[in-house]
């Protein structure tokens, strides 16, 4: 990225420069280098918001900047920026971008303790995933929704979402997700004092965790 950015900086191609900066921002974010990710996102935004606007890059840069703030623990800044990212994706009618960013925003609001807003965002994102037939992403999001319902003591809804998530993860053969779902099921069954079902769920957790080499889940056995 560095060589490409240095070369593009000496040209008039602002779009390609902003795009490459946005891609490097994403790479930095994935590496946990959030400060550098934010710097690149800001440069991409500056280039994209001049006379000839690049709305797709504005949305992407806002999304990455918001997530980087979130990972740094700057929750309120992350929420404000990510709300703008959702609006930006919506303006350019990028439904996938809206859905992906709604999931991130739901995580942010969950961290802020606003579980109602988090559930609303997850459900909105889920509608798009169902329309697209993306069952792997649906499974993960249903598991996340179940956690919110569990936190609020809505056990019936939590169990319903986990059953749906489990069925989808079986269809994809995702052993890690099946382990996660069974771990969540075990937690709920323990809380409602159905210890037989809890033990059964934790045994499944161990089995699928070993298949997926997900060692962090083995303490549920």
C-alpha cells in the first residue's frame, strides 16, 4: 500500500488515492493498528469530500473510522461516526453496506447498554441477510440477538433465535458456530435451572469446539 499511495500522491487521481487509503485503513484496522486506520480514513474522507465528491468512499471511510474508534473504547465517538456511515450507505442505496454497518452499530449500542437500539439494528440487518439468503451471516446475527434477549431475561425469544441459528449453522456445517450456539443454550438452561439440558448443551459445545479447534469454548464442557 505504501508504494502505491506514495505514487498516487504525485498524481491528480484523487479517487484512486482515496480508495487506496481506505483499503490501507481497513488493513490497519484488521491488524489492530486503530490509530493508523483512523488517520488513513480521515485522509480518504478529506479527499472524498472536496468539490468532486466520492460518496462510496465517504461511506466506507466512515465505517472503518467508526469501528476503529469502537475498538479503541471511544464508544460515543464510534456511535456518532457509525450512524453517519449507515446514512451514507443508505444515500447511495448500498443495502449490503447498510446491513454490515448496522451490525457494527448494534455492537456499539450494546456496549453502551442500549439493548433496545441494538436489537432494532440487528433485526434490520437480519432482514437484508434473509432477503439475500446469506445463511452463514444470519446464523451469527441470530446468535448475537439471542444474547441481547438473554440479557433482558427474554428467555423464550433467546431460545427461539438460538434454535434458528443452530439450524442454519447445521446447513453450513459451521462447527464453531454450533459450538457457540450450544454454549449459549447451556448458559440459558443453567439460568432457568434445567440442568439436564444444560449438561447436554455443554457436551455438544465441547464436541463441536474440538471439531473447530475453538479452544476458548472448551471451558463450557
